[in-house]
C-alpha cells in the first residue's frame, strides 16, 4: 500500500468525522432528527433526543477528525497513522457491532445501508495498518536496513 491509499482512508474517515462532528455539535437537534440526511432518519428509532449526548458525540467526532487531519498531513509518520487507525478501528468496530444488532429498528433500505456502510468504515480503519511500501520494501524493512548500515 502506498501513502496515497493511506491518505484516501484518512480523508474518508476524517471528512466523515468532521462533518458528523460539526453537525452534531453545532445543531444537535437537527442532527438527531435528520442524520444521515437525504430524507433518512437513523437516530430517532434508537431512543429519545438528549442534547448533552448529541453535543458530546459531536465533540468526540471533532477530536477524532483533528487527530486524523494530523495523520493525513504527517502521513509519513507511521506511528501516528497506526495510532489514528487504532482509534478509528476501536470506535468503528464497536459502533458497527451495536448498530448491526439494531437493524430490526430500520426499514429494509436503512438496514441494508447500515449493514454495508458501517463495516466499510471498519475496513477503512484496518487498511491503515497495512505497511507503506517504499522502494519495494515495507517501511519496517527500510528501518532495519538503515540501522544495519
């Protein structure tokens, strides 16, 4: 995998996190009533609106987007990229598991979209663990070569 693919995964995760975070933090009621948009309403079937919870979710997504933006800019720093991957992998795995257990709350279209999109976010986070190839070698091999020189 090359840095461009890492940047793509980081852009997907970071953009989604920033958009969701801004929406939930700045307009918590609208976010609750309208998420994910396009006429779909995925949150009301799961429980009543709670402004404190909605703004905290927004703040969490904004924090995750900030870390992701740093990893995007510093994509050569594989430690930062892997820590960002770990953050998104833990969140998206737990988030996906919860929502997959709640598919009965949705109509067929919304259940199908949840069942497709949420695992894709898990895979995007996991892809960040694939080592970057530099000059035909993984980054860890390059480090070992430079240490032996």
